[in-house]
C-alpha cells in the first residue's frame, strides 16, 4: 500500500456491494497489536488475519447525486481520507481528500 501510495481500499462482495474500507491505518493497528503480544504464534497471525476482522465496516458514504461541495465538507468535517460513492448499496466510485483543495479553515 505504501509503495503505491494507497491509503484506503474499498472492500466489496462478488456483487460489488460495499462491505467496508480497509485503511493503511487499520493494517498498522493490526500489525502493532501482534507486535505487542509476547506469544510468537500471535505475531505470525498478522499474515493470516482476515480483512473483515480489521476493516472499518461502518462507513460514511455519499451518492453519485451528492454535490462535490457536500462530499468535500464530509471529508473536511469528519477528517476522513476517503468517502466511497455508493448507489443502491453498490460501490460506484470514491472520493479522496487529496483531490480537494479547501479554502479557509
């Protein structure tokens, strides 16, 4: 993720329905929790940890019909790095913080 400058990966099922987001921070948190455990087996568990166990499932999303301004305000107000764009529970796109330039604040 770091090498490719990826910070967020939307997780979807076979029908492209949004299930959550996996962030770089989620992975670091899972990795660090394994490092703090003195048990050698738990350290190796990070390689087999399921995405579902570390991803964020409660995700704030937007609709393709929402305005660019409203999505930008969500990113700014909530300090999110990404807002998935969802229509009828199907992921149709995303919007990332770096794509926005906020004037003021």
